[in-house]
């Protein structure tokens, strides 16, 4: 993969909305927990002064390659190759816990990852059935499909993909792998297409029948929801009072976790509802900033990936 092409083609979603949400101060400290190809990071750096500082995190080696080049150009910037669940550890090591002015998460798979057939994220391109965010982790999608039980596949497809035909697809995978290993994206996508009925209505644009299963396998292989649940509490801890948390999610499973976290943090202590406790005594840790944000018409026309993007923002309150 050529880094230059990635940088030119990658379009960060909700860019202006993210910059407004983070309310960047020139000498602040910011963390981009999902560097990708650095679109959001570069825009944030443009708003930082000479004393500002921006740290990025990514577990994808191709993202790190781009980040290292930027690191060599800009002394205000550094990048760490880790899953973002290492956020608190990184902040502690750098001595910035409780001092961070803003944290950004752009969840899910990035456009460059989808566009690289060798990564195996997309059923639209023939490639190895991989799907690992970090290729050095042990289990690929093909490895998992080769050994997963019927019950385990049904759980993953249902829980992470909300796939209504999970049992039928799992049985087909087990029958097929008994004769030939399932090694490529097109092989799996075609198998799913063959056993899944077309549920689209006349005149309605249907999604590919493999969409939900591919999403489910990717989320499971990379423990994406577990990572999000782990890191949100860490983000709250390392933010300075008044620091902003901005999270972009692309499907309801991610967004539900983020929404519940922010709502609970804004509600404060969990007293029984019948007790007459005033809001001032509930000890909220965050304040929700505005309503959820979706892409506008202009961005939707320029960047179809933004269609499913949802941005939520919250601010840490002084304690």
C-alpha cells in the first residue's frame, strides 16, 4: 500500500463538527485514539499553537507508518502503536492523566482498511479472509471460521451483526468447511448469498446479504465493543475538568455503548428514583454537549461513508 495515495483519498468524517466539538485551545493537550490516516489529527494540529500537544493511537501498522512520517515533521505530535484500550497506560507514562483537553474516537474500520483487499475487511474485493486491525494478533477471521462451533457462530452473527439468518449461515459454513477451507472474502460472501433469502422490498435498495456477518466477524475478531467499553472510563479519568470527549460511531452497537456511558456519567450517582435528591447532589462527572450530530447534505454527497456516522460529545465537569 502506498502511503501517499492513502493520505490523498482518505476523507475524515464530520471533520468540521469534530473540531467545533473539541473546542481546541492553542496550548492544549489532545489525543486522537483512532489515527487512521491522520485526517482528523492534521486538522487538529492546524488549530494548535507551538505549545500544544497531540498524541495519536492506532494498532494498524499502515496507520503507524503514516503517523511516524508526521511525527518526524511536527514536534508537537507523537503516535503510539497500541489498541486504544491502552489509553490510560499511555497517559500515565506521559504524565498527562487529568490534564487532557480533548479526546477523539472515530470508531470501526477505516476507509483505507476497507479499500485494501489484502486486509480482508470487505466482501467487495477478493482477498484473504483476515480482518485483523493488527495483523500481528494471532487469530484471523479464516482461523476462527475454521474452528468455531455452530453455537459460537450463531451468537457472534446475532449479537454483533444482528443477523436474522445466523443459524442458517452457521450451518452452511460448517458444511462447507468440511469439504474445503473458507479462506477468502469472496468465498464467504458467496456462501452467505447462496443461503440467505432476498428480504428487500420492491423498489427498495437492498444491502449485500454478507454485510452483517462481515461486520459481526470483524467486531468479534478485534474485540471492538470490549475495547470501547474498557476505554470510555479511562477517557473520563484522563480528561482535565472542562475537557471534551468526542466519539464518532458507525452502527447502533457502538453508539448504544457511547450513549449509555455519557448518559450515566451525566446523571451522576445512582440513587433510588423515589429519593428526593436534588440534581446538585448527584455528582455528575460529565455534561452532554448538544444532541447527536449527523453529516450534512454536502458531506453526504462528497463522502458516502459519512451516511451512518453519529457524533456524540460530552464534557468533563469539575468535581
